C-alpha cells in the first residue's frame, strides 16, 4: 500500500478548523458550518469533520487521543511489529543452530 501526500497542508487544515469554530454560531449546527466551509476549501464534509474532531481532542474539549498520543501509539505499534519480526527470526535461527548441533553430535 502506498501512501499519498496529503492534499491539504497543515496550514490549510488549521485555517479550515479555525473557520468552523469561529463561524459555527452563524449556522444552526456545527455540521452546517462544516458543510459550508468544506465546500469553500474543496474538501469533503467528512474530512473537515475529522479535522475538527481531532482539533477538539487536541484542545481537551473532546475525549480521545490527541495527535501526539496517536503518533506515539503508531510508533509503539511499529516498534512492536518490528520486535515481533526480530523475535521470529531469532527463534528460527535458534532452532536451526540447535538442530545443526544435534546433527553434529549424532555424527560424532
């Protein structure tokens, strides 16, 4: 799976989120503000909603992991995956050398 560069810079994301938070009083709901601003910047409403929700978590307004916590979790998961792979390689190597040692002893 290849990763694509995000189509929106962090600055555009921050500005869009700020616009939602600043202008949501002009709409019946936050969702209305999100739809309006998403259309203006050319992203989907769902994308902007996700940015707003993450910004709310980062500010402590909404429950859930912050951006820093999410990045730390990803790094730990990657490290865990790499350690599992290394352990599997070591397990196989250990079994191979143990078998080779038994063969050597049997032939002696």
